[in-house]
């Protein structure tokens, strides 16, 4: 299982709370906590929080991919609409 260490701010974002509540939750859940070289304390996610973190990463990736596909479809629709003759116009075929 990967080790994922988060600051209390990051943990709060994951848990939908503020940093102080995340710190309290980390203590309650007895998460490993360490001060990093940058002076900030980080908590190591347990299995449940790791699953939530990875699920969000996957979901966010899927949403970005969907947004990209929707954009591609809109572009194609616009291109096809521009190529369509206006009402009352007829196209001449090359075979003629």
C-alpha cells in the first residue's frame, strides 16, 4: 500500500473540513504524524483515507477526460454545422 502523507490543510480538503478539524481527526484516528523538513506536520493516510484519496484522483481524471470529449464533440458539431448548406441552398455534387 502506498504511503501518502498530507498536511492538515490537504487532509482537511480531503475530509471536507478545516485544518484544525483535520488535525483533531488525525489524532482521533491515530494517524502517524511527523514534522517534515519544511517545518509542516503531515499525517499518513490510513487505508480508508487512501481509498478516498485514490477514488477522488480517478474521478477527477475521468471528469477531465469527459470534459475533453465534450469539447471535442462540440467542436465537431460546430464544424459540421458550418459545412452544412444554409436553408434554400443546394449543394452541387462533383459527379454532377
